[in-house]
């Protein structure tokens, strides 16, 4: 009998416990789903919302409030706004899309694109870390700044990002999930402006077309029924890129510093950009100019972008190049000269062709491109930077950080020729298909360069190799000067995507990997296969005229 009573008591206890657990579960569910429940987060630290994302949990250091301003650490500015921000003992160098800025620590005078301006608050130091004023930096990085004191939230909206807004048609609740029974995260009033984050809501990976994902003026992110908003409009669109629409079809127009620019008549089929050799770098960071106004007028008449080449080849001194790149001030001096020169000459950008640099100066050259690019975008000009294949010699290949250059510049030019040259110990192609494709893959996979930034530069020349008595030499032969002896049969090499010839004459063996319409056509297929930005060609007047029609059709340029 006592055993039965004990068992009954246990069963009652189990039932009571079960009921209590079920009630607790229901209470928790109601708290999270009840339509009139507003969950208010009590935050000790200031929240940060950037472009419709709450990044508070990603902050490396909490936001510091000092007087009437909020300060963000350099580590967080680097994380959210400028991954290339650098700091030394006295200054901070940072860039945005159109600004290069030098900030003297603990000073409210800063240099923006070479001009000195004032900000309300200087940088500050706390906990051995440097902080910058968030509101004052809005003009540097190009964003709108709003602070919601009600829930201690800073809301940042980048001015180069699309912004869509609407008006609440009634007093209503912003939901945590796109369903009426979800909990309310904030209540908005009729006529209140809300930002539309996404046109289609998602819940458990299922698209729900009847709800918008929105951001309130207090920085809260949630959902609202589409039929409960009015006057939806695009306040601003995404900032357009500074690139040519469609594929780039660039040709270099080289002439020696002491010569005159070529006089061009008519157009070049399919070309949309030209790079005449207008500029040479001097030892003191100034620029020697050999500019033709007539050439620029011809190019613009044909709707070509003019990106003159700025070369350091005339320096012929690797130590001088190192000195020019060594400090922010020396780089800034060169940048000012570039901006002034391009503006005076009414061109559309610049092609930077700096060669023969120390491997140890790789980061300094990257800083030069990082600091130059915003200055050119600020005046509506393009920048493309020539680099060689990865994994070569120290001063030829390893002096470039292709990832950084590709991120900073509008275009990075892969100089895809001279695979075998006068210093090679064996005869070989000047630019074989397989070698080019291998290096394109390295750019994209190893160097992590976006394909839509890469211009594939091709040569309108090849080499005739001569092997005689154990020695080897070569002579450059332009495409339009290639001559094949009548008795020699050319053979197609499918790996190189070139015709190959070999013949004997006067006890010597001659070899040539031919550049012609077929080989150039194959290389244009690589541009399309890897979705590259386009192609460039070195140099005008070495080609035969028929090749331009093939290039135009392959790149689909006008």
C-alpha cells in the first residue's frame, strides 16, 4: 500500500514538473513571438550600425565617448573603412575612394588631397590605442553620420552605397522576423521614414515577397509588411565604377623622349584607350613631359581615353627610385606633380610603368598606388598599373604586391610577354598561350586579384632565334615584318596556340614562334574565358592591320 502511494506521489511530481516546463516554454515563446512585446537591449557600450549591418559585436575595441563626440579605434577604422590605413609615431595616413589624408596626431588640422583643413576634434589616445572622431571622419570616408541617443546607437550610411527609403503609412510594429506573431523590436509612427535594406525578406532560407527588411531611424533592423509603407524611392544609387564600360581595348603608342608623338589620322578599329609615352620620371620626383596636344585632340575626336604612360625607365637608377618611394612626403610630392600634369594636359588618366625596383620596396610602391589612386578618382581620371608575371626575379616580379595594386587601382596590367627573351638560355615563345593562362590563374588564385581589374597586355612582336655552334641569340621581329622562307612549312603548336617554324641556313638553326591573327585571337579567348577587364597591345605600328578586326570582334568593342 505504501509502495502504491509513493508511486502515485512520484507520478504527480512528474506531471507537475512537466506542466511547469511546458508553461515556461510557452512563456519563453510568447516573449520572443508575442506581437506586442518589445525587446529592449540595455547596452553598456555604444552600438554601431554600418550600411544596414549591426557590427557592434565585430568591434575590436569599444567605442569611446569623450565630450560630445564618439571615437573609434584605428583598428576598427582599418577593419571597416580602410584596410590600408597606416600609423607611425606622429601621424596617420588613410585613404577613401576619392581622398588621401594625412592626420597629425592630437591636432585638428589635417591634410586632405594636399590641402589643409580643420576638423572639430583631434585624434585621441586611450588605453595605449589611437582613436579618431567618428563624426569628423564622415567627410574623409564619405558617409552620413547619425546618433540615436535613445538607444545609444551610431548609424553610418556610405554615400557610395545605394539608399532606398519609404514612409510608414500608419503606427505599426517592426518585427524581429517576417511574420505577424514575431516579437516587436520597435514601434514606428505614421509618416516616419524607414530605410529599406532588402526588397525580399528571408525566413529559414525561404523568400517571403510580402515583407521588406528595414532599418529604423534608431538603427534597429527588422521587418515590415510591404503594404504598410508608401512613397518608396531610391534616394541615391551605388557609386558607378571608374572603369570603361565593357572590355578595355588599349594600345600603347611609344616614341622616344627626344622624338615627336606620331601624327595619327582616322581611327583604330575597336580601340577605346591609348597610352602615348608622354611622361618620364626625373630623379627629384618631377616629370619630364613630351606631350602632343594634336595627339590628344585626335584621340578624343575618336572617343578614346588617353592614359599616357609615366615611365621610370630613364632613371636607370634603382636607388633613386627607392628614395622617391621611401616616405609619405616624397611620394606626395610625386603625386602632386602627377595630378597637376594630368590636369594641365586634359587627359583621362595615367598608365604607371615603374620597373627595376627593389623587392624590399614592394610595400612602398603599393603605398604610392594606394595614395595616388584616390587623387585621380577625385578628378575623374583612371589609373592602370603595369606589372609582370608573379614568381620571377626580385627586381622584375617580386617588387609588386599584385593584390594591393589590384585593389587600389582601376586596372592592373599583366605584361604577358617576354616569356623568353635575350637573356634566356633556351629558345622559346615570346608569349605562349599555356604560359599566359598559367599566370592569369596565379593572378586570380595566388595573388587574389579580381579578374575585372586585369588587362592582359600582348606583344605585336616575336623573336627569331639563332642557334649556332653551341651559342644562342635572338632578334626581335615585329608582327608586320615576319617573313617565312618559301621552302619552310609552319606547324601549329596547340599548346602554345602559335605557328612554329624551324629551318637551317649557313650552318645555323633558326626558330620562331609566330605572332599573327591566330595567336592573338587565342589570347583574346583567354580574356573572355577568365572574364578579364580587357586587353592591351604593345605597340602601335608593329601589327598588321587585319588583327584589329579580330580583336574588336573577340572583345566586342566598338
